[in-house]
């Protein structure tokens, strides 16, 4: 079963696309957690961080470069933002197609809640 992100990459499901090239696509999160919430997704299907190969090193670096440029375009670079990749159940991953969250536009607070 293709994931929702594969359908977006294939153009079968609409998305608010900010950027795309031969390696990645970046689009607005449908359920944003902050004023800016963009997902940077490789066109190639890599289900989780655990499935990244050594040959993907440049692709993963490219995702960060694209995130950097979108942060600048969105006007959040100077104040700052957060890049997140969730992995598997404990990481809270919902869509099993690797993606990086670019979140900003407000102070995001602590990275995770401390649990006693
Ligand atoms: P994760 O928990 O890291 O797997 O995050 C998956 C993210 O994908 C969630 O923040 C969802 O809001 C987002 N999402 C799911 N479906 C869509 C969609 N059709 N377009 C944009 N974002 C989506």
C-alpha cells in the first residue's frame, strides 16, 4: 500500500508544494503545529531512518539544505526553528515514508516534555 506521501509525490493527492526537485519534495503539513510547518520528503521511498543506506548520505544532506532554504524563504531563519525526524513507534512516526519536519514561526519551547 503506498503511503499518503507517495501519492503526493505522484501527484495523485493534492498538497501545498513549496519546492520540488529530482530528489525531494517539500509541502505544507496539513495539520500544522506552528505557523510554519513544512515536510521535506525524499522522492525515493525510505520507510524510516533505520532504512537509510550509506548511499543516501547526500540525499539526507540535501534534505537539510532544502530545509535551510525554505526556513529563509519563510522568514524564520533568524529567530530559529526545529528540524525533526520521527522514527517508528517510540518516535511517534505516523507516515512510514521518511520525512523531516521544519517547524517554526513561534517559540517552540522545550524539545520534549520531562516525565518524572
Ligand atoms: P510523523 O508523525 O513524523 O510521521 O508525521 C506525519 C505528518 O504528516 C503529520 O504531522 C501529519 O499532519 C502530516 N500529514 C499527513 N497527511 C498529510 C497530507 N496529506 N498532507 C500534508 N501533511 C500530511
